[in-house]
């Protein structure tokens, strides 16, 4: 659906040359909810703005469907933009227009008849559950309601792509959850491809099936969200995926293992089985279980204590790792 | 006596009304062009922006009374004479256009960049953004700015009276100053005060009713 190749954006600020995007390659498939996460200043906002050409990149390609969006100009570009919806952190609604008129705005640009506009607006208002606010002005809406209007407006022209630029960053946690559910719903119902820009891993965990991490204008890693959360952690991406760490006040007494419970293995009492089978002592240092993309993923940091006696029954670390692996638990030796 | 006052008031209203119409007609586009050609706006054009900005500043740096005399040849070219009410309208418009353009400029700059960005993202053309986003969003500020401009024009029109433009200023100078008729002077002042008060209240009322409407 969207293919981004070698995208580079260079700013000149006074005498400094800033590379906002530095050779970004991304491949976003139809129906994906593709998360792009990074710290502020990582270039994610520039990246999403290049997709509908609110910003122009310095070099590279962006193919939307089969059209190179960077080659378009004037009317062709405006028509392409009508097929790409966008929602914003600050909603960017027109304060001079009612909820109804805000949603009708993109439809009027298409020169649709009054009746067509009315039918479409009412259907959208129902979809975002705001029929009771039809004639209200944006100033009287809550943040969540404003974003619902923003979503309805972005969906008005039935786009195939919806760009979400920090769409929930100005909302409280409860409203964030509602908006994320609405976005997920919309993606499923209409098969829309979502590009989600955020600095919050919670947003990625909740709705994105794919994720790319952007740092200093470069893609550090991209792939399937659950896979990235359950595969071996690398130093450079560790702070994004949330490392489980042992409290520093605990002295190291044995071999420390980081266990990642993937593919539903978090639901089974694998550790207690091991303890019974091999009569080993295990100390649990820290851990958590969370749901990523409706899959339960657990992380556990344990310490394998040295055994007294019965040495012949004690399995080697390798044997243990193999057993764990057969149970869909990824184990990494930390110390 | 009263008839003289009424005639002078009507002349002033006529001058100000016609001058305001032409000022808005030329000043609104000029102010809009100043905004949209500025850096990072929808039709960025630094050369045009700087040139227009320079011309506006130049026109605004001339005191009205000097501008009025300076452009007499131009006034003759337009209305055929340099004396009378119609002739006074030309310098009024020339003086008010750059002033109003700056007011339009500051009103349109108040419109949040994000809203314009959203309109671009929806595929709106430059003209659609001006007509359906910038102007409606800035409407309350534009109305208040127009009120300020009209009140300024009343002040200018009194000066125009001094060089034969007619109107209240003309009356005040001829009777109140040259003939020491303090009563007429006082009456003209009362009329001017009432006029300005009325205009300002109407402007405020209009702008507030729009704002209140949007907050309902």
C-alpha cells in the first residue's frame, strides 16, 4: 500500500544542517496498523507529513498504491490527498464551523450534492457516536469528542489510508483507550491502512500489528509487533521494548535468566513444572505480563541458585534453555 | 444652522462609507496576499512578500495631510478634480488601504497553522483555504479591525475637510475656528463622539455575537 524508499529530508537552520530523515525505507501493507515510534525529534512527524506531502522530502520515493506521490503536483496532488485521511494531536477543527460543517468540509471540496453530503455526514456522526453534537461548535466539545470529529472528517472521503499524528497524545488514558478502540474498529471494518505516529509504546501495544522504531531520522528496526516484543532484545532497542530489570539492591547469587513467554506460554505454569522435575531452586526477581495485539506476553527475570548435592540430577543451562524453548519460552542468560 | 450640521454629517458619512468600501475591496486582498506569501504559508513567495511589505510601510509612514497633498495629481486623474467630497475619498482610500492590509494580516496570522495544515491534507486548493478557512476563522478579528479602520477614516475625513473636502471637519474649521463659533465647534465634536461610539459598539456587538454563537 505504501512503499517508502531512501527517504531523506534535510533542513537548514541558520548554519546547521539537520537531517530529519536519513534514508528511511518502510513497507506498509494494506490493512496494516503500522506504528512508527520514536522520541521527539526522531523525525516521525516529518515522515508522516511526507506521505501526504504537507512537507516535501529532499530525496527518495513514496509510492501510495502504485503512484509515486512525490511526482504529483497541483490538482493531481490534491486529488491524491483526498484519498489519504489525517488526524492530528491538536485535532485542528475549524472553530468557525459546527461539528456537522466540519465533517461536511472535505465532502464539499468534492462538490457533492447537498443530499449526498447530508447522508454521508449523518452516517459518520453515527459511526463516531456524536449524533447529539451535530450542531455544536468545537469549543464546546471534550478532547475525545473533538478527536472523534477529526476521525469522522478524515474518513469522510472514504480514504484507503489514515495518517494518525500523535492522535491520542493530548488525551487522558481512558479517552485514549476509547479512541484507540475506535481506530482499530475502523481499520477492521473498512480495511483502511493506518499509519500511527506516537511516542507511547502503549499505543503500539494496543493497536499496531507492525512497528518501526525511528531514531535520529533512521529506522532502527521494523517488523511484527509481537515478534519484536518476544524476540531477543538488542541493546539499542531495549529502552523501547521495556526491559525487565532486577532491583539493584539484590546481590547476584546464581545464573540470571530473562524469560520471554510468547505464543500463549504465559498461561502455563512452566516454571513450577521445571522446579518439580529437576528439584532446582529458582528465585524470581521481577516480571510482568501484558497483552500485545491481544496476545499475552510475559517477561520474567529469574535467578538459578547453585544446587547442594544431587549434582547428577542437575540439568545443564543448555538443557534448561532447550526445554524452555520447546515450551515457547525464550530464555536469555543475562549474567 | 441645523441643516448645515445635517448636511455636513451626511457628507462625512458618505465619504467614510465609500472610502471604507474601496478600502476593504483592495485592502483585504492585499492583507491576504501578505499572509499567504509569507514564509511557510500556502503560497510562499519571499520576494513578493518583502516588496509588498515595503510598499505598505512606505505608504503608512506618510502623515495623512502630506499624503493628501502629495497625491493631488493622482486624485485629479481619478475624479477629475482635487476639491470636494469625492476628491477627498481618493486620499482617504489610499491612506486606509495599507493600514487595513496590516490589520487583515495580523487577523489572518491568528488562524492556527494546524487548521490550515488540516485543510491542505484534505486536498483543499489555495483559494478554498482562503475562502473557507482563513477568512471565516478570522472573521471576528476582521470585523473589529474594520471598525478600527472606519473610525480612523472618520478622523482622516475631518482633515480632508481642511482642504475643501466638505463634511464635519470642514464645518468645524470654517465656523468653529475661522468664525469663533464655539457652539458649532461643540456640536461637531458631539456628533463625532456619538458617531465613533455608535460604530465601535456596533463592531463589538457583531464580533461578539459571532464569538458567542461559536461558544453556544
